[in-house]
């Protein structure tokens, strides 16, 4: 996972971003899928449509989400607004329906969270609400907004199960996760069942390691003679990860400075 800090820094100039690229504070951990479920105030299945909302003072673009089902929390009674963009042309990229670990690839293109959605896509959103506005609840590199185009999409199945697990007392969760993993693991000829079982394994393994740990080392002097640009890029990326700044040395308005324990 730590490689994404470097990607986030190196693609700032190339990717079409919102107001600023993000960086993460040292010690930041991407939430596991179970933690993502616990963290969200509302987990909403909804359809993305263009927003007709007045832009706020930051001039962010907005999309509208037409509610389909609230898996957790209260069902909105009308379309909700989210700061994001409608995908056009080459930006149209749906989530891999069989990926249950990593977030949508656009999360690793500079902004640290997904913010471009195809018109008409059905998406599972993990949301919070503050000062009357909706916002993503996952944090950088989390699976806060993934396309789920069918009712039996693996990510939708996983989320429903983790919602049920999160309702249990702490002392009962490991048993519930283990039982479901074994049940799915026994379905050896069902590849989706094996994907779900592998994801449950990741929840049982506990929290992810901090992103800043294990960054590629800065090349030695011998490497510097043959590839000085690589040395400089690696050094800048390491500095950015340790200090919570972008690779050009400037802080980011999108910093996520709340590490998860």
C-alpha cells in the first residue's frame, strides 16, 4: 500500500484534480473494509446523476446521488449532493467487480479518493454528514465509493455481511467472521465465494500497516550516477510521506491527519 504515496505525489501535475492533491500524515492507516463499515454514518446504494446544485465558495463541482437503498443509517428522502465530477470520455472507468481490497484506481491518481463517476452508475457510498453537508467517510485510499451494478455484486455481498458483523458485540465478531469464511471456503468451485473468503481473512488479520512504513529506499551513490532523476524522485517521495507535504514541499488542503488506531 505504501507505493501509493509515491504515485499520489508523482501524478499531481498529470491528473485532472480537484482544488489540491492530497498527502497523508505519517502513521495513517487505510481502514479495513470492516472498519469502513463501522466508520460510516450512512451506507447508501445510489445512482449517480449530474448535480444541479449551486457551487459552494470553493467552486467544487457537484454530483447528485439518487437513493436506491440505505444499507446502514437513515434513507435520504431526496437526491443528495456530493463534491465530485461526472466522468466523460477516457475518465469513464468502472470499479473492478471482483476487486475487494484496493479502492477504485482513480483514488491513486493524485487526489487519494475517488471523485469521478460515470453518469447512471450505481454506486455503494460510505458517507458521513457534517454541517449539513454529505462527505466521504472512508479517508484516503479507502473503498468509500465503488460501482456495484448488480444486486449480487461481490462488494455488495461483502458490505451487507460486514454490516451484520458490526452490529455484534466485539467478543462475537471473530467467531462470526471465521464461520462465514469457512462456509465460503468450502465452496471450492465458486470463485466469487473464494474472493469473499479471502477478504474475510483480511478482516481477521486486523488493521493494515501504516502507509509510510516500508517505502522504497533511496538508491545509493552508485545508482545515483546512472539514474539521478530516480534518486531525486525517491527522496522527494520519502520526504513527502514523512512530513505530510506534497512532493513540491507545499502542504495540501486535502491532508488526512487523523490516523486510525
